[in-house]
């Protein structure tokens, strides 16, 4: 049985809003410090790995990946 968890992924660089639809409904926020944050529900590990693969394919360095307390 899997449980949907809310994740926050921080990446280096400022991702433009046009990429938001590419990340399975995660909310995309660009920060003033030159990083971006993707936040939202992830159904399971397969979906998380798909999101991470998309970041890899874009060449975007991952800074952190964590679950958020509910």
C-alpha cells in the first residue's frame, strides 16, 4: 500500500513557469536566491523517480528532496 506524501524539491537555477505543467502538477516557485522549489503531492516512489528523471533530463542540479510534515 502506498501513501501520497507532499514533497519539496529544491533545484539550482530559476525554472520558468512554463515548466510547471511538466512536473505532474507540482507548484513551481522561483526564489530570489537563484533556486527554484517544486512542491506538491507525490503518489508513490515511481512518480517521484519520474519527476527526478525530468529534472535530470533538463540538466537541472538537485539541491534537496524532502517530505513536508502535514
